[in-house]
């Protein structure tokens, strides 16, 4: 967490006039596995992004994941720094603090996004250092069928000395005009102990002149649902 505070102190001295709010997002989600030992999860998240100067932006996001069936929870706070190349490509770095019932880790990584009208592809590479050492990689994308209906897909993979885990999901979104976004997803969670199908439904609200934030969440439980 000290490293996160150091990063914050680097951003704070920048002139207020140079920092322009660009977007924010709030979301809530519930999901369930469908096997014999069904588990339920809830997720709440928020994020905000500011343009610092020219093509440079900073963003912060927070997520809470509750695993009611396991009487456990996970929290993550992440800072992102991104650069807009001006050619539909964004690159960035991030650092985050991850907590799963007292097991804490610092997550470092690089990320990138390619975006066109009606389509986007985003990916990242990361390493979690701490109580839960893990290498992480993830990719997600979206494709517009209409101005309101989008197809989505995501995949996340994690590897540690104790276990390997993955999440693959496909879904859809309905984007209300000047309103919230409702979405659903089906997929599969796997680790060395086995695999389970899951289903998730949720909603999010994006604000700002560039609604939402450039990059998504990077917590271990966000990438590998329920892990």
C-alpha cells in the first residue's frame, strides 16, 4: 500500500488547471456458479479518470468482491497511467493493492487498448507480489451489433507455484440512450482442482464526456472471478 501512496504523491502536485475530468463509472454485478457446489458472488466497483496534460491521463478504480457462500471478500485499489497515441491505441502502466481476507499483494502491470467505432480490444500483463504471488494475463473485447446492443468476450489466466486458474466468458450488453448499461455473461472458471460454469448479470453507469475509463479493473478476483 505504501507504493500506492507514493504514486499518489507524484500525481497530487500537478497543477489543478492541467487536470481535466474525462469520465467515471459505477457498477454492480451478481454471479453464480452452476455446479453441484453452487457459489454466489457480488461485485461493486467505481472508477474515475482525469486528463493530466495532452495525451497523458491518470485513473483510479476500486472494487469489492463478496463471496457469500465462502464467508470471504476481496478488495482492490488500482492506479493507472495511460498515454493516448492519437491512432486509436492507448498504452499504460498500473499499480494496485489487492486484499483477499487479509492476504495482500501489490500488482504491477502494463496494458494496452485498440479502439475503433463499434469495436474495442484490451489486454494486460501483470504480476502480483505478496501473500498471493501470481502472474496474470487478460484480454477482453466488444463488438457493436447496433448502437444499443454489443457482444462481449473476456479471458483471464493466472499462474502461481500453487495453482493455475482461468476464466473465459462471453456475453452481451444493452446500452440505454443516456442511461445505464445492462449486461449478462456466461463462462467457465477453472483451476487445478476442477472447473465450473458461471452466469453473471449486472449494470453500470458511465459518466463524463468520454464516458467510463480507458482501462478496466485488474484485481485478482476481478480477473479470475471468485479466486
